[in-house]
């Protein structure tokens, strides 16, 4: 529970620097997960990401800078990361999914 509180505090701090999601990208908002990846995209443009891979983990927490087609860029200034979206959010059997950096994610229910 303390980790979620710390993450929430960090997200509030970063939200001051973020750009809100564009109207045509609102479906990206939500908590997306798979076994090896967690991605939180808030409507205000705040992004939190964690991925487990090859025995290690990578985390990115920051403001949304922009969308390039379906891909999106997160970070501040030159410190940014591009997330490649090969399948944008879409509904499959009543569940929202998208593929980011080659990983199929499912959005948690609201």
C-alpha cells in the first residue's frame, strides 16, 4: 500500500508538467496490465510505466509530451521515451486491449 501512495504522490507532482490527452486519444486513458508490464495513463497526461524483462525492471514516470500517430512520447526535455503502439486501444470480447512495445495489455475495469 505505501508504494501506491508514493506512486500517487509522484503522479500528482508530474501532472503539473503534462499535456492532457487529445480528444481522439481518450481511449488510451486507464490502467493497462499484463504479467510483465504495467502502464497507467491518466486523462491529464500523466504516465507511469513498469516492465519486467530479462530478470530486471524498467520504470518510466513522467508527463505525456505528444502522440506520433498511435505511438506516444513520455518525458521532460531530452529525457523522453517513445512507446510504440502496434495495436491502439480496441475492444475484444468485452475487454479493452492494446499492444505497446510488443506486449498485449488489458485495461483494468473502471
